[in-house]
C-alpha cells in the first residue's frame, strides 16, 4: 500500500507539473496576444491621430486661403477707390510739379 500511495503521489505531482507548465504556456500565449493587440491598437491610434492632424492642417490651410483671398479682394477694392478718388487731381499735380521744376531750374533745351 505505501508503494501504491507513493506511486499515486508521484503521478499526481507529475500531473500537477504538467498542468502548471500548460498554464504557464497558456499565460505566455495570452500575454503575447495581449501585447500584439495593444501594439496594433497603438499603431491604429497613431494612424488616426496623424490622419486627423493632416485633415486639421488641410482645413486650416483652406480657411487661411479663403481669409487671405478676402483680404486681397478688400485691398484691391480699396486701392481702386483710392485711384479713382485721386485720378482727377493727377493732371493738376503734374502741371504744378512741372511748373515748380521749371521755375526752380529754368527751361533748358539740350
């Protein structure tokens, strides 16, 4: 009976070691899968972040382009108004300037 008991104990110990080793293998497999899944999720999150960043930059660039076009259009309109407002006095100023130059430096023909 003691030999039978010892044999059962050894068999039970062997079975326990086998179960423990299988549990360790399963744990390593689960950990490996979890790491791979975490890495994949991290890469996907990074890709989404890069994509959202590019989209935000493109949207801001478009908004800036529209704003700059409006500024240019406003400046062109203001310039045209200035030119139109002062167009009538340009000939008068040209005559006055010519007279002043002639008065100061005289009339010389080369």
